[in-house]
């Protein structure tokens, strides 16, 4: 099987909710995606350049013979989280960084776990458009 990495750049759209965003991403979102076809690991990083257009990076690593199907299964799992109230609405896609960028891995153990989040059951159009797979 071939190995692939998917890089997802994002930002939190509400600075007052940055801590909540990071707690949600690490303790709710990544575990919700664990069933994606061929997914072997997922981790998050924060950009050391606070002025960068992309503050956060999620790295999803796959071992699969059908990368497109694996990514589709990841996106499907993320979409299924919305009606269950498990997807935060203050997330936005960010452009990839240009040139050389340094990121520090976010250790989930440094973030207080979240229990029973209740977020809006509908995906905002801005989120849908920002993360739509081309």
C-alpha cells in the first residue's frame, strides 16, 4: 500500500474561542475522524509565525491504494459530525503557507478534554465552501 499525507490549513475565526477551538479539534474532531479509510495517524501543529495566513496545520497520514476514497471517507465523517452537534463553527480554511514555514506540534495532553459539545447542527456555507474538495 502507498503512503500519503493530507495537509489541512485552518484558522479559528473567533480569537475569544481559540482555546475552545484547539480543545475541540484535538479531543473531539480528530477522534471522530479515526474511522476514515486507511487513516493511520492525525496530528495538529501551530504556525510559529503569528502573522501567517495559516495559523494551524492538521496532518492526516494514510496507507491506502485508493487515496481519493480515503479522503472522501475523512470528509464524510467530518460532515456527519454536524447533525450530531460535534463540529465547531468557528473554523475556516486557510491558504497553504508559502516558502518555508515552521510549525510546532500541539500536544493534546496539554489541552483540557471536552465533554459533550453541542454545536450548531447545520454546516455554515462559509465552512462548506472553504473546505470543499476540488
